[in-house]
C-alpha cells in the first residue's frame, strides 16, 4: 500500500476546542483496587507511552492496569470525554484549555513540543540560512495546510507570523496526500506537516524538509524557546484524584524518556503492540530512530511555563481557540519531573 495513503490518518491531535479537588480517603485508595485506567490518543508518536503504560515501572509498582483506545477524530475525542469513557488523553493544548473553560474536570499533567515541518521542493532549501530568514521567505509563498481551519499547527504558524509582522498565505486541503499531490503539479509552494507525515513524505522523494517551526519559534521568542502544541491531561474523575494524576504523569514521562534513551527497543515494542504503528515505523527513514527522538518532553515548571506562554499567545490572537480566557489555576499539575 502506498505510504501516502496513511498520511492523513496521522493528522492530528491538533484541534482547537482543571478542576483540582482536595484528596479524600476515596480518592487516595490503592490504585491496585481500581478498574483499568482508560487512556486514549490519536495515532501519533505520543500514543506509545499510553500503549505501554501497563508495563511502566510506575504502573507495575502501583499494581495498576490500563486500557488503551485510539481516538480518530475530534468528535470522537469529545464524545469519549463527555460520556466519561476515558481517564486521560493526549490532546492539542488549546483543546484541553477549552475543556477546562467549559467546566469539564481537566488537568494538564505534561506537555510536549513535537516537530512541525514546512516541506517543499528541494530548490526552496537554503543551507545555512537562519531559521527566521527561512520562515520569512517561505511565508511569502502559499503554504498548504492539510487540516481544517483553526487546528494547532496553523495556530502556531500564525502566532509566529503575527509576532514578526507577516501575513500567512495559505490554502486548506483535505489530507497530506492531497497536499503532496498539489505540490507535484505546482499548485502550492510548500506544506506544513507534523510527524510522522513529514518523514513519510520524504520517503516518497517528492519534498525535502525546509524548516521546523520550533526553530523559528526559538528565534522569535528567545525567552520561551519551547513550542508546546499538545499535552497529556487527566479528565473526569481522574482529574480530581491527585494520586492517580501522579501515577499517570510518572508513567507518561517514563514512556517519553524511554523513546529517546532506547529508540531501538521502543521501536520494537511499538511494532509489536500496534499493527498501525508497525506500518508507520517501517516506512520511516533510519528505522524510525530520529522520529522516536523528535518530540521534546515538557514537564514540571518548564512544562507549565511553556504551555502557559503558548496559551497566552493564542488567547491574544484568537481568544475562542482557548475558550475565551486562560484556564483556571487548578488546570496545572505537571509535577517536578524534568
């Protein structure tokens, strides 16, 4: 099967849509007495720590078990949360903020900065060019966005454009495959893709990586160099359970670090645990090791500071993207992990 057929399936946890209570005896009961912890994520790299949660040291020591479900669309994610069918999810940062503003118990446990690549034909590449110069040059051209309006990749690009005084010339299209086909026939200059879509596109030989938006972000915001786009959140009753929140956060942090420290072992585990991951990973360059190392985990004070700064920029630019106002203070529980 052509690898491009899979690209659109991996776009996105990036949709745009915390209540912390004091612990009670019921909330601090042994995790081993609980039913399985219900976890969900889209088909992205950050699903791996959730797929492997039951095998994590944190879960084993607590005697906890887990169930995992992929969410395939923003509508499915909203339904899972609204119907109380999930305890923790990977979601776009503004999605979590909107949930909290709407009164859904939702607490951010960790965030991460994953690559967002502008890709295009090789003649647009400029070796050694400063990232901000590349960003300015590429934004003068039409950028294809293979996702709906208001999704997180577009919002991140717009934040950068506003900060440097540029307008974004863009066109929405239905999928990464459609974007690449448009590039082939000259209808569009470049496209904005997340991983693994960007790496899979490179394997097709159509495009090259031109710029990781994280590099432009670090140049535009030198005091806030991290560019978080998504987070891991506890929802519903789990959001009100400090003990369970700690367990979830520790397991997620452990899993994310494992991918960076042991990419080959993590690659094998991902292949064995999920047929869809196997299809993706087998189509990536260098065996997927670069892909596995690509996201930057943001936890503790660093995570909270970075995520809050991103939400502040979104709130100034498009208030509705974060629910009209910043989340309440109880939204944050990123611990002290580094």
